C-alpha cells in the first residue's frame, strides 16, 4: 500500500515516521544537534552541491524537522514541505522565493492582523508591494492583477471573522494570470479543508495553532503543491534561472515538483535563517498525532457555543460560518463541510464596556492573544490589540468596540457556555 | 497499466532486480540532472554505463562512455532515458535489438512515449515513464523525507541503512 491508500488519521500518526534506522526508536527522536558528520570529502561535496540527500546543518534541515515536513506534506496532499521557526517565517520564505524588489502580490484584506503588518511594513522595506483586495468580492482580486503581480495570498478560514474563502474561484483568477495561489490554512488545518484540491499551489501554516494544539511551541511550514510550472516564462528567476550560489544549477529543472520547497530551504532558509528547533518540531509532531480527534471536538464545541450566543439577548451578532444566518454558510458547506473551524467573533449590545466586562469576568476561558489551543481563549481587540485605533478605525479593521474574539477549545462545552454566561451576566 | 501511477511494489521490484543501468543522455556537466542521477546511483551500488556519442571513449565518474547502446560490450539490465519523448522511441527500438534483452525501459521525468512502451512490454520488458530513479530510490528508502519530501511510504518496519555502511545513506529494504 502507498500513502494515498491510507486514511487521514493513519497518515497523521505514521506518515514520515518510520522507526529510526539506527536505533529502532518508535517515537521520532529529537535530533538535538547543530551539525552532522560527513562520510568523506566526496560525500560532503555531494551534499553541498545538492547531488545527494542528507543532513549538513540544522539551520537548513534536521531529521526531526524532516518527519514533521513529510507528515504535513502527506496530510495536505502536497509533494514536499519546509518547516520554519514560525508561520511568519514561512511567509517570509515563500515571498523571498517569488518576488524581486518592485514586484507586487495581491492579498485579501480579511487576514490575521500579524500578516497585515508583515505585508504592509516589513515586506515594503524589501520592495515587495502588497495590493489589497476583498476576499468576498473576487472581482476585486481580478481587477488588482497587473504585469508586476507574482502571487495571490488568502486565508482558507479568515482570522478572526469566521469567514470562509472561495478558494476555487480565486484559483481561476490566479491560473488566468499565470501566478501561484498561496493559501494560509492555519485556522482550518488539512482535516477541515484541503486547499490543493481547490486549486491552491502553495500552502502555509502557523503550526503553533491547531496543528500542534497544545500552545507550547512555535512553528510554521511551507507546503509545495507540486502543481505549478515555474519554468514557463522566466517570471520566477530564483526557480528557473541558473543559481550562482550552487554552481549554476536550475532549481526547477533539477528538483521538478518539489522545486519550490527546495528553493525555500536551500536559498531562503539557508540565507535568512529562521529554522525551527528540533525540540519544537518534536513537540508539534506529538500534538499532530491527535489532530483529527481534537478538530472534531473543536468544531462541535464551536458550533454549540455559536448557537448559544446567537440565542442570547445580550448578543447583537455572531460571525460564525457554521450558522445559517452567516453570509459565509454556503462557502463553509463547500470548503469546510466538517465545520468552519473554532475561531470566530461576536458583538455585545453593551458595546465597549460590555466587551471589557466579559473578558474580565471569565474564569475558564483565558484572556490572551493566541488561537488554536486546547484551552478556550478570548480577547477583546478594542481594549488590547486594536486599542490605539479610533472607534471608526476599529470598525473598519473588523474589530469594533463591541467585538469579542473566541477560540473555542476542547473542554466540556457546557463548562465553556456556563463561563461565558456568567461573564456576559 | 496506464503508466500514470505506479505502485511502490512495482518500482521497488525494478530497483531491486537490476544491477547494470545504461544511462542514455549522460552529461559531463556537473549541474545537469543526469549527472546528479548518475552519481547517486553509482553511490547506491549500481553499475552505470554512460551513453553519449559526443563523449564516446572518455570516462565519466570513472565509467567508460559509449556512443550507443549497441556498442556496450556487456549485458544491460535497464535503459534509463535522459532524452526527449520522441528520441525515447528510437532508443527503445535499439534496446529491443540487444541480446540479451534488457529487463526494463525507464524514461525520465517529463519523458513519455506510449508507443515505445507498448513495444517494450510486448517484448516482455517492464516500463516506467515520467519518473526519476534517484527520486524513486530516495522515496522508497526514506532519504526523500530528509529534504521534506512526501515519500508515499507507510511502514512500522525500521528504515534500512545502506549496505555500504555510509553514515547518511539508506538502502532499499530486502525484497519480501
């Protein structure tokens, strides 16, 4: 049997993780070492020239990290992957491989705030220019394409608004423009949504969230769909042209359908340096083995909490795509039929004061700035992450004074609801 | 067999049953994929005979280069074709005139010639198209995962260190 014959849960446990060849260790060992011994100078030369597979230095690859990469690639249905220090690092390496100074990429406005900052500020200093479009109006994405556009970036389930993106429609725009579609699949995980099946070419994740699940380790990953022709028009010179730092090899010619992941590793990670630690890779692998079990509980709890909130007199609205009242309900049925994740927002009729009251009053939910933990999490953006903005700016940013964001955990759902009930008052 | 997908058993059966591989389209340029593949397969213990009329008589990675398959003075188990799909037709025709016949015709990534494949199969040969033996060896041994690749292998048996005893080298598991 090969991988395609096995189910998701089997892959989550076994893909990439055969017993260790030297010791027979059944659990993946933590290879906590910076470097690896060469057999001889010929072997070293082959590794440095990319002629042989093998480990050189943990900034570029590590056997614990490799198991994580192979496993996520298998779960997403990709050809290869590259794990990084964080989700932000994964995005940095993706755009480093695709863009030259002066190039543009299109991103949807409905993104994680950290990505908005990275694109608006840090990327600008590299000369990589983001052009914003609206995820709900795909025509605005098509209208934003110019001859400088090198990629489109979206989130499958947008953070924090409970929105689901029409990946297939946006993929058609990308195909027409001859550019790759990058999907951040963090809030969905491959158990809820498989972006490659809807036309995505590259997937990125913050592994820190649902994939790890435990909230104890940072990590990110780039997954190569192996489904984009990087050589067709010279638009992506790092992939198609001879590379001076590897004696003139051409990445796409040499590595074919894993060329993008290899380019991010041997040119991006090698030179920019945001490697994942072997221990964090191990911690994330441990969490991943129970991914489907946890996601099943996350989405079932989230659905019940959203329905309870919607029926509550003090709640003005609930943005969860699993509710029939949501404008994203139909998209959720198509792209995330098992449930549209566990991160969503709701608004209180009492406005700013009511928002402060609820985050102050919770005893079980944790008031912090993360999502995708086993624990239920809550934050009131207007008094924290978005407190420097005016109320008008907060509303435009999707973080109005009355808005509260939840990341529903896997506790007993009655306890989560009881805690929210007493905090809302 | 539609030659779009192959089972792991089919590929590992081939890679464990051949020893002498004629590599048609071998290159002396160290950055070419054919050079990468030749070096890797030599390191894994295969005998590689490079074929390239422009380099005939010279040595490549210590192996004598021949102008054509017909010039090779020893039996060939597998013909690995690093030429375009059209050229794969005449190379397969030539391979089918050899005595003894090779056991396998292998066409590299992006190389596909269904007519040649039918002829070879009719003569009792096994055929692989649009694949690379280095990549397939790496997937089946587990080395492919070292660079983040999805190997397509699920197994509770431990990976096999290569018989050469080299530190970073996995081998194909013995045939069942």
